[in-house]
């Protein structure tokens, strides 16, 4: 393993500009007002389950969505680190951000990088306004980790393409306006399955699209199966280059994997845990204090890693390897917060409880199985990191 590979694996952490702190104060004041008005009740895992279009539109009005997009497309020409401040405050507060999350996080930047002028004008202003929502059309019933094996087929048609296949685990597809579907547009080559894949913007109200709910054990509905039956996608909605889907999708995954949502899904629970234990150092004992201290200090480390990647992505550098690293470490951390909450406080999880520790613990426990799966499983991410280190 070369020292250079090790040193290059994680970009240096990036300091926030002084202006970012006044932005943080502004966001915190807004969130405090929402809490006081009863419009914000903190929950865990809000970026998957907290769908609230009014809240998203309000963030859009305040200029806190599409922050890094150019003003010409309704964005705000801010830095990735300014966006980071807003997103981490929203997640830490447990605010309902699911409606716009995917569009703001990865669809906007991908459209900016690979989209045509027509596509940018069609979608980016709505994304920045918190009014246009997207899903991710990657996984299929037999293609999750092995994404290159997708079988959704794109066939050339007059003026566009016809897509047939099944996507699965598609978060938010029952509310979203569109998703990027990864499909096979040409046969794979013998030794390279990454060729012949393309990305298509599929508007989910198109004829031939059926969205079927997949319910969690609790009965909650966040993700779906999406059937594509001979769905026509016009040429103007092909994303980027035909055949370059693999390259595009891996660049999208760096945005998907590296952000603060990969270690803050259970932060509202951590905050409630600290609240429950305040003033009880004697009951906790040395081991309990040590565990709690370790959890709090690790969130700072993860944040530094993730901030470095945000800066690196905004400079156009490839960040798929460090993003995989942050997601692996961060999602395991999210689960450890739950373990600590169960061990250190004798309050059982209760989804029907009033807002507070018991309900946050229930949210976290019920959503935990997805943390290390969504966006790529930890085993797969470790493979990406091993390759980045030159071990594979
Ligand atoms: C809450 C949630 C939301 C999601 N939202 C979306 C979404 O919006 N859009 C979307 O496209 N997808 C979404 N997904 C799907 C997610 O990306 C996949 O579940 C994930 O990539 C794993 O694929 P799989 O479920 O097919 O599992 P598999 O790929 O079948 O993996 C099963 C197990 O085998 C292990 N495994 C597989 N291959 C290897 C290997 N080579 N080496 C070692 N271990 C291996 C895996 O780590 C895993 O533990 C979501 C998933 C969840 C849980």
C-alpha cells in the first residue's frame, strides 16, 4: 500500500468561512421559530421519512435550496460549505427535509454537470424553489450491489427511447415528479459491463409508469417498486451521453454518499440522550461517561471528513473513494448511537409517545436496518475503499 494512496484517500478538512457562521445563526433562528410554532417536531432519519412540501418550499423561499446552483437557473451561487452548514443544521434539528433532499443533494449537481441547457432550465429552478422533487432509479430486484447488472432495457425509438424494466426501493417515488433511471441501452462487452449503460430522466406521470408502495414493518410508506412498461423518453430527456451512464452514476454516488445525512440520521436521538443524562454523571459511572464522550467526539471527526469531501466535490475533484469511507464509518456510527441510547437510559422505544426520547429511539430503531444498506452496503463501500488504497 503506498503512502501516497493513504494520504490522498481523504481530502484535508476544510475550514468554514466566517460568513458561514452567520448563516448558521440565521438557520438556527428559523428552526427555533418553527419549533416554537409547532411546525417542527424533531424526528430521526428525516431525510428519508420527513416529507413536508410546505417546509421544502419555505427553505426554497429563504434561498437554502439549490444553494450551489448558478443564479441563472434559480440557484444562489453559494459555496458547497455554505450548503453544508444549512444541511447539517436541518438534520441536527430533525427537520422534515425528505421532499427536496434527493433533488437538492445529487440531481441538481448532476444536471449541472451532465444536463443540457433545456434540462437545466426545465428542472433546476423548481429544485431551487423546493417545488420539484426527484427519486433515484438505480436499484432493481436483482441488481443492488451489482448495479452494472441492471436489466431495465432502453430501446431506440423515433425521437427518443422506450424503457422497460422494474426499479425497486425507490424512495419517495410516490410523491416525486421524476427520477434518473439507469438502463442498459446497448449490450455489455465481454470484459466490461460498464459500457452500454445510460441515464434517462423519467417523469413519473408518463404513460407506462406504475408506482407500487413497499411498506415498512410499521406500515409506513417511504419507498416503492416502480414498473416501467414501454415508457417513452424523448431524446431531450437523455441525461449526458448515451453509453456514459456508469461514469455519470458513480459521480452522482459521491454526492449521495458523503454528506452529513450519513452520520446525522440519529443525531436528534443523541441530543435527547445527552438531555436525559444531564446532571446524572454519578448514575452513569465512568464507563457510561466514556461511551457518551466517545460518541460526541466521533461526530466531530466524521464531520471533518465529510466537510473535506464537500470542499473537494465543489472543486470538481473525484471523491467516490473518500465518500465511500465516510458512509461506511458514518452509518455504523448512527447505529452505535442507538446502542448507547438503549444501554444508558432505561426508557423503552415507543413510536406512539409524545415527542422526546422514547419516540426518537423508536424512529431510530425502526429505521436502523436501512442505514448501512441504502446508497450502497458497507461491504461494497469497503471494496471501493480497498480499491482506492490499491489493495484490489
Ligand atoms: C431505506 C432504503 C432506501 C433506498 N432507496 C433507494 C432509492 O431511492 N433508489 C435506489 O435505486 N435504491 C434505493 N435503495 C436500495 C439500495 O441501494 C440497495 O438496497 C443496496 O444497494 C443493496 O442492494 P440489495 O438490496 O439488492 O442487496 P444485495 O446487493 O443483494 O446484497 C445483499 C447482501 O450481500 C452483500 N454483498 C453483495 N455483494 C457483495 C460483494 N461483492 N462482496 C461482499 N458482500 C456483498 C451486501 O453487502 C448485502 O449485505 C434503498 C435501500 C434502502 C434500505
